[in-house]
């Protein structure tokens, strides 16, 4: 029996950027016959586009006006609309009850559209450039700047003895022009000690709430195979932060999908004396998909080491699971995933660097 997901006859299927009052009404069904959601323990609405999963929102089963009709209402509030741009999207509804997890629809996904409002412009979208792209562009720019020194000027010949109309001595020949220097090369080592990048690292180390302090994270689902024990085989994401100067609250969060066993996020740090601490919090139950979040205060002098995922209990049988949107940030409130600032360069920053290269006599296309 195929699971279906359709809009009600009166439901909109389009929402504009900035509109935080529109609601979609969807009907979960089996072969287009409404599903009874009376026994549902959790309902999660997941959004995605051509690139994959993007974000999700929970619906309280107690808020359903008539669970027997299979109708679920999705409110496109400010939290859900944040970071979504104009385009085509897909939507799924995940329902958990005593029998397991049901995903509507079972074949493909149901589509909807986000459109620009009258104030939307292409210029509002910030393009990002990867670090490797930046280094390649800087190498190209450096090759256009001549760095050779000009040769010494030749000496002027002596002036003849003064007479009533004595002739002036001949001028000596001009020195030979020096060879052009080799083009400069920009590499990772030289960039990381450049003042601009030192300033950037300082900004990351002292980041405001919302900045992701972890390296190598992604909003695309990453599948881990053959995980066993507590966390053997599970990647660790390193924190791009120096020693903490004062007692500070931090929040770590990740999205876990379809694990065979209960799982949760874990953070590790060492205090000023070198004592290692590991802390975990909310658990995502086996077979479900949700966020696991930890919030706590890390004391002054500590150094954050990494954030990872662990099983709620040590497992003797290897299993697989998927995860994404791993993030560590200052503060006690989890915000939407974003990459670490050192891993992207905004188009605005790139334009400033391009202007500096031109001012030095180079070019950058």
C-alpha cells in the first residue's frame, strides 16, 4: 500500500520570501485514503530541494484538529523561512507511532514553491567562494604583479675643466635594467600568517552567537557505515577556537537520521589543568530522525577539542546511520546550520581583495 501526501483543496502551494503567516495543509494517506494519526507520537515535516535535505519542523500531534483525517498543518514561520531562497522545494512528513516511522509520500516527494517578493533582488544573495578557489585566484593575481627591481643608474661622467668656454664632459652610459623577478606564489602557509587571515581567526575565536566553530561540517546527509562500540568509526569535527578566556555557555547540535540504535551528540574539552571532559544530552531514538542538542557552560582556561556522535550504549554489532548540520556555537540557543567562516569567503570580501590586487598593479578576472 503506497503512502501518499497531497495538499488539501484549499491549501496554498506557494509562499513568498518574508511571508511568515502562510500555512500549508497536507493530508497523509494510504493509496489516497486518509491515514488515522490518532496514535502518532511525533510528526516531523522535512524540506529539501535538488541538492538534498535542508531543514525540518516538528508538529505537535496534540495540535491536530482531527487526527482521523490525516491532515497536518505546516506553519511557515520565521524560523522555518530563514535561509530559504526562491525556488522549487520538496516536502515530506515523517510520522512516528508504536509500529515505527512512516514517511509520506513513499514514492518521490510532494512539491511546493517559494517565490520572490517585490523587494527581492538578485543582489541580496551572497555568493560564497571556497578557500581553494580563493588560493587559486590569488596565485593568478600574484603572477600579474611585476616584482623585479630596477637596475642601478649609471654614473655621470666628469665635467671638463672650466675655461672661458670649456666643453662639458660626456654623460656616462645608463646602467642595464635588472631582470624581472619571479611571480609571487600564494599558498596556505603564507595566507594563514597574513594579517587579514590572522584577524579572521581572531573573529572566529571570539565569535558571536550563531557562528559555527566546527570545521568540515555540512548540511548534506553524510552516511557512516560500520560504527561500533561507543563511537568507533564515527568522525570527529575539530573546533576552530583557542583557549576560552572566561566561563562561557556553548551549544552543540547535529541532525541524526535513521540510526539502528539510540544516538546523541557529544562534546569533548580539556580544562586548564589538562583534565578531559565529555558531555552529551538529548537522545535521538533508533529508527527516527531528529536533532540532538547539548548546551552547557565550559570554564575559563579550557580548550574545546571536538564534537562527535555516540551511541547511547556501547554496541557490539556494527551499524550505519546518517547525520548532517553539525554545529557548535556560543550561547545557549541552537541556530540554523552554517559553515565555519574560515571555510568560505563572501563575494563582497572577494571584491575588496580584487580591488587591492588592482591597486598593486595586478589584475584579477
